C-alpha cells in the first residue's frame, strides 16, 4: 500500500525542506517523492537534511508541472491552511489517510500535494485536488514547517497501511477496469473538454467565467467517476459540440 502513495512538493524554495521531507517519508516507509519545479535541487543542503534518506532524493522525480506529477493518480489531496472562496471537501489528517487507504485497496494511486513554504498552493493548484487536508494546529501559532507537515501525513498513512496489513485475510482481486476511478490526468482532460463545450454552446463566457468551472470541478471531483462513466460523459460532450457547430454553420 505505501508504494501507492506519492508525496508531491510544489516549487519548494529551500532545499533543506526537501531533504527534511525525504527523511520524514523514509521513517514512515514512503518512497515516492515528486518535485514540481524546485528552486534548488539537487543540493548538498538537501542531502544533509535527509540524514540517511538520500536514496529518496536520488530517485525523486522532478517535473515541470503539477499535471505531470499527478499522472496516473486516482485520488489527489492538497494541503491547505486557508479558507477558500469556494468551499471544497475538507478532511483532517486521519480521515484523509483512511480515504487514501480505501483508494489504494481498490488498486488506485494517491498523491498528497504540499505547496510553497511562504504561500502554499495556489487556488488553481488546489482545484486540481479532489480533497483538501487541514492539519488542526494551534491557531495562535499555526505555521507548520513543510517537512513537519509531511511527517504528520506520512505517519497517518503508515497507520492506515499497518492496519490494512493486519486485517488482510484474503488476496485483493483486480477490479474490472471499467469500474476503476478515472485518474487525475483523465479528469483534467475531461474538464478541458467540458469547458470548451460550454463555450461552444454559449453557456460559458470566457471573458466572464465567474467561478463556473471551479464549481463544476468541485461537483465532478466528489463524484468518484468511473472509467465507463467518463466515456459516457466524454461521448455526450463530443456529440454536443458536433450539434453546436452544425447550428452555427
């Protein structure tokens, strides 16, 4: 189960925090580290802070965008310490870890996304996440170091994995591919298709989008769409665009 979790750090500014995160991961048995445009990496500072977890740094995947980091994931959770204009599904670490465990037991992969030290994740990046995680720290001193935040979540994931291992009495059967949840990249392709279709039928004005797509992301993001269902939705959008183009001509 632990191998199905990936820790994604977005635009980390201090290499020491990357090393600290790697150390936090290794103590809990996690091994998949993905770095989205780190400001400084590789780094001797990161190696020093890793304190024996340099193998995670050496195997870390470095990518240019969050979309690349999420390819193949059925569930994406983003850490957030702030209230958002549009409320999003929000869980505390223990409940989030249980949701992650349930996904991996069905054969899915999970990404936990951590933002910049000074500003966290942007609204657009948070909209790429199905669920937001809030660590209930003391409101009088709520600032949590990046590596410490990774440690909290890694610990909860380990508890879930150990519990699943203890309770396992039968082999996990491979589910029907059609009933598998879609991945984050497949869902992103759907959102692009949906947005263009809404523009074609003049339901969405690209000059005044308001928060339509954000609300639709929240709606579909909590639906746990399966692959067969996604094929149906994409087919509806394709036929809708055809009819819209015919009406225009």
